C-alpha cells in the first residue's frame, strides 16, 4: 500500500505532465496561428470550390477553434481516465488544494469527479463556472464536460435544468427516460 504522500506526488506528476502537454498544444496553435490559418484555408478551399473569401475565413477560424478545443478536451479526458479513481478522493483533495488557483488542475479535478466519483461535484462545478465565465476557451471545455455528462448519465431533472441554464445547454430527458419512450 502506498503512503498518502507518495500517492499525492504520483497524481501531481501525472496531472502535471498532462497539463504541460495541453500547454504545448495551445502554445503551438497560438504561435503558428497564421501558418495554420493558411494551411487549413487551402484545405477547405480544395473541398469547397464555391466559397466566398468571407465564408472561407469564418470556416477556417471555426475549424481551428474546434481543433484546438477538441485537442484540449481530449487531453483533459485522458488525464481523467488515466489518473481518476474515487478511492483517491483524499489524494485529489490535497493536490487540488495545493494547486489552488491553477485553472487546468481545477478542470481536471472536475473531470475526474464527473468520470469516477459517485457524488456529483455541484460546488466545484459552480465555482469553476463562475471562475471561467470570461475565459471562453476554458468555459467551453467545462461546458462540453457537463454536456457529455448530462447526455450519458441519468441526471435528476432539476440538476439537468440547472446545468442547462448555467451552461446554455439544451437538456432533454435522461438516457433512461429516452429508452422508455
């Protein structure tokens, strides 16, 4: 059995590695923005012959945003899948507490709780929602984590409605209710 201190160092190292990869992806997109824009613009033009310059610019930017967001989402989910376990609840509490103010760590923490814990992290989601409200990129990642959770799991109606309102998500019946129809 590993001591709590060792578990904490391992979890922190794994999460830190994943977040460094995420930083590299975002930095690569940011520093190569124009070159990527030209490249993707050429690809889109090849696939869509009758497109105006305005449509091409919008479609290129939309694709680049989608690609960056999808990559970030995948990395956050990969960290959660690789390091998440409800049995490590105290370990996560300690490393998140030590990393207070680290937005990436808070996002991974919410993802781990959504993916692996039985209790829904209401307070953490609300805190992170308020914290990221003006950071459209991180808010969008959080919104996607919530949308996927609501779509997959049997979330009580009241919570679905609250989350839908907070994150501007269209919420329908839970998966169990969809199967009954």
